[in-house]
C-alpha cells in the first residue's frame, strides 16, 4: 500500500469514526502487517505536512449573507419540487432585523407528507451541484464548482470548500414543531427576491416552547442557550408589537391552544417582575387570550 493510499485510508477511517486500532482488530489475520502499514502511513503523512495526520474537517460558515444565498437557492429548488417549507430558527430572526449572531446552521421546516427527507436531499444534489452531503447532513457549497479541483463530490467537495452552509432540514410535526410550515411571512431581500419564514405570530411560539422546556436547567451549555433564546424572545415580542401583530395560537398546527398557553405562562411567570416586557407581551396577545393566561396562573 503506497503512502498516498495510506493517507486516504486513514482519513476515511477517522472521518467515519473508525479508529486505527479498531480497524487493525478487524484484520487479525494480518495484524502485524496492518500495524506496520499504519505506522508507515503516519510517518508518511508527517513528512508531507505536520498537520496532515489530522482528519479533514468540514468548515461551516455562520455568515448570515451566505445563509441567505443558500436559502434562496434551496427555496427555488423546493418550489420546483412542490415541497412546502418555511425557514425558522436564528436565520429567520436575522431576516426580521435581529443583530444577534445567527446559529451555525440554516433551519428549514419541511412538509414531508409527500416526500422523504433522505430522498429530498438526494434530489437537491441532483438538481444543483452546490449541494453536498456527509452522512445525514446536508450542506450548501458557496464557491463555484469550477473553482474546485477535479470532479469532487460530497465529502471531498466539502473538505475542499471553506465556506459551507450547514442546512438542517426539519420535518414538520416532529420535535414539537408545527405539523405544517404555515402560515408564512415573506421577507424581501435587496435583490428583490423573497424568502419565506414561518409567520412571526407563530414563529415566536416555536422558540418559546424550546425555552420553556429547559429554562430550569443549570447545565452550563443549556444556561447559555436559554439566555440566547430569551434574547430572541424579547426581540420578537418587541418586533410583533412594533408591527401591530399578535400571537396567533390557533394557527400553530399540531398543538392545542391550551398547550401553547401553558408555554407562554411559564415565560410570564419567570419574568413577571419585568413590567415593560410584560406590557409588551400583553400588547401582542388578544384580550381574551391574555385573560386565559392570567386565569390559569
């Protein structure tokens, strides 16, 4: 086995989560020969470059502008495939004017009633070579394919690119998300193109649901995430009030109004001492809904 072949083998093993020890154990009949090959491979890699022995890394960008470009392309293809969708998560907040750093991945809620997620990803890659996958993850490769060396695909394409957008395709109705990606709110870009997000009057409930689920956690990472979600919720409350919109509980398909009110009630009880925030919260709720919220406290 040549040095170049060994390099490829080691990278493939490590990228797939297979240690060289495990690989050797599976080949007991040639264990000593394999050990020597692995050692030779490591020495060869070290000679090529001091960092070459490290497994390749897929670089992911959190640039909002890159995510917007990926969203426009993805949306165009999903429309061609007659697949209902809406963007959610930090990217949706960014489109509404939030200046908080966006999440590292682009979240899109997809109605899979008439399509399978894995099949959908395959079709996206067939339609546009800017899309590539690694395992169950889907990426948008920003750079032009002609700029990359050779006919690279999937992992090799992702390793070669330094500006990949990670796309999280979320199935509608799963993880407590709305059972359909509706209603939608269209945000116009400077280019004149529009990007559909889940309507803010419903979108706020997706974030509040996640926050309420873990707001009592003391785990450091969760505490940080909750603080981030809280900032997003405060932004959305102010945004809805400024745009004369209210929370539309009935439009959140897949959850009952009572379940959703319970989630908002947790938020109100936690921040009831913040009179300004509570005044804004009341202003984005219909009087009858606010009364139901208070009665259940």
